[in-house]
C-alpha cells in the first residue's frame, strides 16, 4: 500500500470538541464508500477548545484524512461540501494531497484500546502493538499534577450514548522507518473516529 494524507480546510464557527463519531457519521452519509474503506484514518478537525467542550475553528483549521492512494478519488469529492456535525455545519475547502513524512516525535490526542481503561494495562497493551510493528520506542502518557500527586490524563470519545475512555499518547526518538510505519498503521481502534492517528510534534 502507498499511504497519502489529504487535508481539507474546515470552514465554520465551531463544532463539538468530541466530534470523532459525529464527523465519521457525516462523512459516511455523504459517501457510503468512506464507511466501507478498511484502511482509512480520519484524524478529526483542528481548532481551539473551550471550557464548554466546543472547538472553535480558525483559518488554520483542517480536516486530516489518511488513506491508500487508490481510494483518493472517493475522498477528493468532499471538496466544497457542507457537513452537519451535531448541531453545527461546516464546509470543506479544496484538498491538499501529500505523502506522509517521517517525524522524530509523534503524538496522538486520543488512543483507545477495547477492554483497557486503566493506565498500566493500557500501556502494556500499547507496547505489545508497538512490538508487533517492530517499533522499539516506549509510549508515554501525559500527566496532570495536583499538589504532590500526578494522575494520567484521560480523554473520552462519545459514540451515541456511550463514552469510550482513552489516553493521549506521545512516542519520541523514532527513526524514519518507525515513524512512517506508525503514521500508516496507528495504534488502538476506532481510527475512523479520530483515534490512534499520530502527527508530528516537537518533543
């Protein structure tokens, strides 16, 4: 497979911060082929979250999708389309298509693994997935400090009336091959709903 990344400018005011399932549903309603694609990752829409669990869009807000290049024609048709995301509407701009590039440090805002909601068990399962991918680096979770106590930060994905628990994950010091492999395959499940997709960051 030859994976590519497609970015669409997301034009609108705001959407729910937890929009992974809503976005996937909107895209699937537009084209059922998106629902049927096995190797697509819908990374979600970028923006600035607020305390009311909304995400405010800006001129830099984008929808990021990764997929095999053979599926590109079905995704390109999203350009200019209006999507209903919960109670809000957005419009997608023209697509920018690029090959995946290696990054030394990769971050996912939410990784979910079915049956693993406690941090220690979650990390052990995550490490097994990395071993299968022949990635030698150790995943790290983010922590919140309260006085002398530190707790791992959890995030949730709402699917209809159910909340799925997961964690933001950082993996550093990847070599180019490991970085590309992780970006292509991801970690955990629900990659069509914004989970387990990694992007480059500064450590």
